[in-house]
C-alpha cells in the first residue's frame, strides 16, 4: 500500500483515510483530518472520492478485489479441493498481515447504520460466495460427510480466519505467545486443519490421491 | 435488557448507549445524545458511569459476565466434552440473538485506539480462556487427534460463532435464506459440527459412551 516516488494525492488520501478509519472508526474521522494527514487540500477529497463514504467504498473495494483475486487464483486448476483451500487460507493470512488496517475496516465498519454500505458489501460478497459454490462446493458434492450450507459455513469460515487479526490487541493481553513469522505459518495450517477436520475429526476416507499425498508430506515433516 | 416498571436512570442510560454505540459506533456517539435518548439529565451520566468510556465498560462487562456465566454453566458437570460444547454453543446463539447490539459492541468496538479497552477485554478474556483450558481441553488431553492450541482455536471458534451476527446485514443481501427460528436451531448444530469435525472430518474413534449415545440420538432424529 505504500506509494513510492512522487506523491499521488489520490493514493495519499486513501492511505491516510484507511489509517484513520482503522484507528478511530469511519464515523469519528473527519474529512478535514484526512486531508491534513494526507497533506492535500480538502477539495481534493471531493474531486477524487466525492465524499468520505466514497473513500470508505474505495478502501472496501481494494479489500474485496484482493479477496476475490486470491479466491480465483487459489481455487483455479485441477488440484484437490483441500489443497486449493490451504492455498487460499495461506494467501489470506499473508494479505491480512500486510493489510491489517484494511481488514479491520472491512469487518468493523459494519453497516448497522449505513444500508448503502451493506448493499455495497453484499454485492461483492455475492461474487465470492458464487466462486466458492461453483469452484469448490459443487466439485465436492457427494464426497462430503455432511451437507455444507454456504450461508452458514461461509461466514463461519471467514470469522474463523480473520478474528485473530481483529482481536489481536486483546489476544496479546491474554496469551503470552509471540505473534511472529513461525506463529503465522502454524496459524494458516491450523486454521485449515480446523476447517477440514475440526478439533475431533479424523480424515474422511474417500479422498483422492492428491489429498493423500498432501497428508503424507505433512506427516513426514 | 428491557427495564420494567419505574424507569431506572442508570439502566436507561446503559440501554440508550448500547443502542447508539451499536449503530453509530462508540467514537461517533456523544454523551449529550445518550442523555437525550435516555431522557435523563446529562449530569446523571457522570454520576453513574463517570464518562462515556465508563458506559462502554459497563456494557462490555454485561457481555463478558454473561459469556463467562454461560461457559461456567455449560462446562460444569460430568457430561462428555462434546455435549458440554454443544450446550455452550446453543446458549451463546440464544444470547447473541437476544443481545445483538451488545455482541456488535463487544466485537466491533475494538481497541485499536483505546489500549485501556484492550486491557479491560483481555482481563475478562483471560478468565474465559482459563475456563476452557481447565474444564475442557485438559479433560480431553491425549484424546485429541491433533494438539489444540487455545491461542489459535479460541479466537477462531469465537469468530466462527459470532460472525453471523456481525455480518448479518450483509448476509441478508447475499443469501436468500430467512434467518428464522429454524435457521438458528440448525445454525447452532452446524457450528458445533464444524468445530468438532470440520467440513471433511468424520468422528474420531476413541470417544466415550456419552458421545456415541449423542451421535445415535442425532442420527435417529
């Protein structure tokens, strides 16, 4: 997200707003403050984004575009579904670590008082849901031990994956773990294991070759 | 949360603030507005809560107390761990449905700019973490197919359970499901299944009688 070379006012506004929204919240952040932090004239904000809500939508767009890109890239190809999902989880963990503020905004700027933001998010969420339905769940039909309802598992999985990043300041006060490189590598794998097998489950039998290979690789580590 | 009979100004302030914090966010809500909505003199807020932050802490206290109570009640006794957790999940789903605003505040009023709120939450989170460690995980040691790290599974499970309630306005725009009584009954069971067995896992072998009984009951439904 850091811009290089000559300052680009549009980019500066966006970056300043993302920092402020993540720390103070959308409602408590003023356009004047964004302009000050971005070192631009306040008129630039109207020029580039129309309004404060326009900046929030631009920030959410970056988040959803990236999430969708990662999903498209991870779910493409002929690898077994489990491998695809591990790839997706690893990429989202990397993205979330590098874009903490954006992730905070996407999940804490909830549209309880902004129906137009709910609609904006739902429109993008639909594309992601359709992708998981068509590229992943449909391909696994008949191979699942229980039926999977995307409207339950989708948000649950999203919450499972991102809550660490949202709750991190609190988690630092609860656990003595250091959230370092090693932690995040384990994190992605453990979230994947939790999604696939839960805390009690063992592997389902009718997996294909690819999955078995993956498991053996893991066991021999 | 609704008070009955003669208005209790402290309760009125708390309820008005919870409604406002959940809709506008803590930072964007003014004490004057809280006083107006609660139909009390603004001085009452200082008298009962000290400050706006005092009201937020009181609201968070209700949330954490209830969460801890539910955890204590659900995890007590000699039932198998799986039954205890299903009880916990069902109770939290009921609590979250009845206290939507409180759940929103607890998870969206994140302390990125309020270290004292992070500390306040961590103190309460520690008690909940210790309860799950001592009453549940310790009892399951050696019986789990993989080691469980509370610092990963704890927040992941919390996110899994509450994200529906946080994302609901967006989910309503994505899925055509009606979020009715029947949905929430299924919801609690499917979240429990996801936590125990994931999307691919099947039951682990070395469960005790109680668990097998539970499974048979479920299958014969």
